[in-house]
C-alpha cells in the first residue's frame, strides 16, 4: 500500500492523524490535526513547501514504522530523535 501513489499518501496522512489524536496535549493535538488537514488539502501550497524527498520511498516507510515503535515505547529522547529524522529530506 505504501508505494501506491494514491493509497500511500492516504496511509501517511491517516498515520499522522492518529498520532495527532493520541497527543495528551489538547493544544498540540488541535494544532497537529489542523496542520495535517491543511497539508492534505493544499499539497502544492508554496508557503509550506517541504524539502524534496520521495514520500513513498522504503526509507520513509521505515522512518514511519520507527515513529510508531518509538511512540509505543514512551522513550521521549528517542521520540525527539525520530522526529528530527522525519524532517530530514535525505530520508
């Protein structure tokens, strides 16, 4: 599903929506949910241009699987590290 040009992005946004939904901080949760809504609705907005990377690459899939594992572990240091990796356009 991840490599599918339609289902892959849909799965990515579903994952990010779920992460937003489980945030214990209501302000962060609302901000994240609204940001995901906007990014999904306006993927070509130049004001929010993301670094160029292949969002459906196996490396991006591995990164998202790592995010899931770290959230489940509750390790805040590891969570900060995986979030920083998520912003890296080389991944």
